[in-house]
């Protein structure tokens, strides 16, 4: 078995699961929890999706660690050559900052 291939494919599958379950949970919470009476099967589905999301997140983090370990030499060589800040690095920082701002706004709106 090719470990690098297995890790990469697994990470791809788990990121799709994380994206899908996260989106469904957010939309469902906005719709379902406004209702006064929530059927038990909806609560079960929400619990299942939440658990699936959390467990997939844990697997994704573990696979990410294995991915870094397996590709450590490549990453180390890449960082040695590309120490300077380039367009791609700035774009990544902007995306991370945007995600943090959106998460803060979302949390603030939910608590209001």
C-alpha cells in the first residue's frame, strides 16, 4: 500500500465530509432551532452529523500530522529555498485572517 497516496486520498475525503457536514449543521441550526417543536428524528440526525463532523475533524488533523511527517524533507527543502515572503504567502495570510474575522462575526451574531 502506498502510504502517501492513502494519506492524501483520506485527507481529501475527510475535508469533503467536514465541509458538507459543517454546511448542513449551520443551515439546519438556522432553520430547525427556530421551530418550537423539534421531532426526535431531526435531533438524532443533528447529533449524528455533529459527531461525524467532530470525528472527521480529528481524523483530518491526525492525517495532516502524518502527511507532514511523511513529507518533512520536501517541506524542509521548500522552506529553505522560499524563506522570503511571496505573493502566495501573503494570500494565505489574507485567507486565514479573513476566516478568523468571519468566525468572529459569526460568533458575535450568534451570541447577540
